[in-house]
């Protein structure tokens, strides 16, 4: 398994003379009144941007994240790697270059996105059910036998509407 280093870096805005400093983003000389210092490098305020949404990081907060060569705002880091940057099933780190599967706010390695009952791996296009934080395939859906026999489903059973892997 490849370990990807995740850094949460502070974004410091400094003012005054910045002569002689070059921007880590564009390589140009920084002559602006204000500059950013993050990840041990200096940046024009317009150059330190999230790799996904392109938001200027100095304007949206004081923290940015670096993983797999990407610089990310907090929202995109969480969207891509989950709250911890780890797989919700096995707890191991998810490399930035690896494809993932998602269910609500949880992120999974492809190999870990499996039915809790039969352990079959779900792939894009498979229907699945997410019940109280647990993934089930179409066949092993809790209460599925009741639904298939046309009995009235139980109310308030915690089941989310059918979801499809995209």
C-alpha cells in the first residue's frame, strides 16, 4: 500500500516588503503588498488555490490540505477523502490517486465497498442499500424478503431510498 502524506497547513498572510521572494504557484516575483506563506513556501494571494474548486485559499480560511500533489480547501479534502482521509470500512489511508466509492459522507477503497451480508464487492452500476451506516447488495437488503412478498413495509425502519453506485 502506498502511504500518502496529508498535511494541514496554515495559511499566513503577511504584509510589508516581499522583495526577492518568488511565488511557488506561478514562479513570478512577489511584489504585492500582501503574500501568503503556506507549506514552507511563499505565494501570491491569487496563486494559492484549491486544486479542485480553484477557490483562493487565503480568502476562504486559514487552513489548506496537501495530499498527492494537490492543494485542497477543507471542503474538497473532506469530499475526496472523507473526514479522516481513511477508508470507512478498513480504516486504512486512501492514496490521492486511488479511485473510491462513496455512500453518503463515507468513503471506501474499491475493494472494501462490499455487502455486509454476502461480502460481494459492489461495482459502479450495482444497486445497493445503505441502512444505518451499513452497505447491502440488492439481494441482501434487510427487510427485502418482506418487500418481495408484497407485504406492507415497516415504517421507520431506517432505510434510505435505493441508491445506485455511480
